[in-house]
C-alpha cells in the first residue's frame, strides 16, 4: 500500500548564504548532489524558477504572514508561479487568540482559494512557537497543516527537560498534521549543531530524538488516506550571520553543505525504515 509513496528532498535556498558558490552555480550543484528541488524564500526569485525546472528541480516557497492580507498575497503569488507549496511563519507570537485566529483563517482560506498547500511552521516568534498553544489551535482548527521545523521546539522548549515521551504524546495532534519537514538538528542548548559524519551522528542522543520525531511524522503521513504521493523534506542549515550556525575562532564549526547531505541521509533512512515497517 505504501510503495507508491516517496520522500522528496529539497534544499532551502537561504542555506547557501555564507558559502562559496560552486563552479557550475548553485542550482546545478543542488541537482548534482541528488536533491529533488529547491525551496525559495520571500521575496520569491521568480527568475530562477525556469532554470530550476529545466534542471528537473521542483520548486516551493516560504514567507511570513503578519496580517491576513499577507496570506492571500503569498497564495496568489505562489499560484501564479505554479509553486508546489508554501511554508509560513504566521504572526509574532504575542497575538491574542482572536488575532491569531484571524491569521489562521486567512491562511486556510487562501490555501483553498488558490489551491496551494500552505503549511504553518512550528517556529519561534510565531503563534505556533509554543506546544501547548499549538495543540489548542489544532482543537479549534482541525484542518491545520504544518511544516515541522522541530529544532525550534526541541531546543527552544527544551524537550528533554522532563518526560520526552510524554511531550511527544502531547504533540501527537500536531505530528498527525505535519505535511512538510525542515531538516535541521539541534541539541538541548543550541538549535543547529555539527553532528559529524553519518556514523558519528547516529550515536548522538539528540539525533536519535530527531529520528523519532521524523519517523512519527512519516508514520502519520503513510497512515493518512489523503496522502500525497511524496513527502517533502527540506534541509535548512542556516548561516552564522543570522546566528544559526555556531562560530569558533571566526569560522563556522562545520561545512554546512556536507552537513546537509548527512541530515538528508538520516531522513532518507528514517523514511525507508518506516516504509518497510508498514
């Protein structure tokens, strides 16, 4: 039943910032490394979309919704550019429930109107920065669909402080509604860290926690009756100038390009394991 389902791995365009451009350009490097597509960030670089498609790369986007009108603007732009999906930072997190509900309703309506999947992110500085509040919104809006950017919760909410299994059970309603994943791994103190090569990474306790999160998401994806034929996992390892990658002695602690390949391989193994168990 699940053989028709696959994992597509994309590369977030912002992840290339701070790294030297490959000789053949970034799009070719992304394609040649075996990625299936690119996620662009707002403002959308429309001129690169035809080049992506000529190389056989899929294209999705991302943006921020601070006002209900932003949801409709981004949805219309995505439809005009024939993007596959959008992931969204919604609100700043200090909105009361009525203001937050207006933003949620706008995104849901825009997604329906423009026939574009619009996934709201579990991200800091948004209305979904908190696990408890996110679960309450799911109760009110069961049609919510998420991009699971779980390093924000894992580190920001220190998920290992207390009962990790209990916390996973609590956020199960969110996991059931994750339709897109951002690939980044953090530890309990830092949200993006060097995990070494594949053999080293698989032994790290916090990497095992992310494997558990991602496997739970993939299980939910395969259980859904409305499952799309593929699930998008987008590696998003960001630069030190926005305080994601750590610096030591003025240098980033790792080669983010090589780290992206390790993170992608972990996700592929998680998906294959879950698929084989179904």
